[in-house]
C-alpha cells in the first residue's frame, strides 16, 4: 500500500486532489501525558506521568483484567525523539494517516503538556501528518478519584486571548505535515458547547486565518454534552465519542447491586454490534469514531467504567461499519476518528500491549485496505 498524501502547503488547495489509497483517512487521538511536568509533580508527587496510574492498577472484581501493560514501545517518555518516530512508523504501517494531538489552552496563555508536539513541530520529525484537538475543559483530580478538585480552570477571557491562542498555533497550521481537507487545516474542538459562543469563535478564527494568508480552517466539533447544533455554528463536521456498550435490561439491576454492595466499578459489555448511525438529517456531516477498548479504573478506581469483552474481533465489526458509512463521501472527507492511540490509563489505546499485541492495529489495517 502507498502512503496517504499530505497537502504540502495552503497553496495546494487549488491543486487536483491526489488519490487516496486507503478506504478511509484514520486519525488517532494522541495524549501527550507521558513526560514529567512541574504541575504534576506538585499535584501528585515527583515523577508522575500517565504511566504512574497504569502501573499501579489492580483488578477490582473477579475476571477484571488489570494492569494493562505496554509491549513494543514500553513505558516510554515522549521527550525522547526516537519514541515519537517509532510511534509514527507503527501508526503509518497500520493505515493511520495522522495523529490528532490533544492541545491545552486554558486562557491567559496558560498551557500544559505542550512539549512533545512543540518538538515535533520545531524538529520537522517524524514526517507524519498531524492535526490539533483543543481539549477545552478544566483539569480536575479525576485521575485520582477526586473529580471535584479543580487543578486548572478552563477560561475564555475574550477576543485578545483567542487571537493569542490562534497565533500560538499558526506555525503548526502552516506546516506541510498538517492534516487538511481540500487544503483546509483541520482543527477539532472537544467541547464547543462550553465556549461563550461557538459560532463567534469559528467566525473569528476564520477571519484570523484569512488575515494570515491561510485558507479557511476545517472545524470539527465534539458532539454530545448537550451540544448538537454544530452546523449552525459554522463547523464543517462533528463526531461523538460514545462508549460502545450493550447491556441487557435484566443485567442493569445486577450491576446496580454489585456497585452498591460490592463497590464494583460500572461494568458494561463491549458491544458485538457496531453503533447505530445517527438519525440526524445532517448525518453526512457526522464522522464516525471507533473506540477499541475502555477501562479507566487506573484513573478513577471504583468510580471508573469498564467495558469487558473488548476483543479485536469485536473492534473489527465497529471499524468495518464505520468505513462503510464513509464510502459514498468524497475521498478527502472520509475521516475516521479513532479514540485513542495511547490513552493507557483509560484502557483506551491502539498501541501494542502484552494481552493482544498488534491485533487491534492489524484489524484497523485490514479494514482500511
């Protein structure tokens, strides 16, 4: 298979579209929480990273599989360039076109965990496509079961701060590796409904992009949390991050009893059937999102959610269905979001582990070919 093409610059927007050899353009959400930072040292103790919660996870009920441990890449540090290149090579070989790096801007110039992406941007390697997803929500102590403890508040100070935010990302938008749809840089907003005005935000950034000599941005909205009017707000597309579980009605009472009496986390069965398509008449603007697995008890303990039976074969059914929904769309618009590449403390990842190895990656590759 040949690699997916990447637009070289904003000017390529007027060039004839190049053939895309994969059946869909897979984008994997990418967490940069794998290196130490002063804030985490202060909040959780010296040396804290995502691996801290992963390594100390333990089974919380009979048959609970924990801990989930990384195989090929090990307990990596994202400050190491070779690690980032290994990740890109592994993703590319299995049909993933780009990483969507989670990006944090809390207002007033406050950022966090920006180092891995900034080094990717400044160094020019790996030669692998990327886009950015704004994780616009407050950080709480949920990773330690203290969801009510606010660590960093997400704020929206006003237009000057929004312009500063845009300027911070301008060099990324101009990078030849930045993922585009019809020449337009993709920017994902996780919680558009939390913005003071999502439509004003989109309009303002489009004006800033034009003033900077860029084509329009291609805005993708995170759907859910009571937000669904993304088209009216000027977004080009949107997708849901819904946990793919199925539970027979008779098991609901059993689940409640186990949670109350045995202090079990919320346990659901990973669905054998792919999620149903949205009945929304604008569903062609809704892009599919597949989730290979889920168990966030390393972060939330007994308050977590566990999807049991998340096998590669069941994941295959979800990917196959998602790819089929995109078949009639223009090739550049066949975006398939994968949550996630490396959310290890959510038990939500594609990277090889000691349980199934490369099986999930192979499934993705086979269904994209």
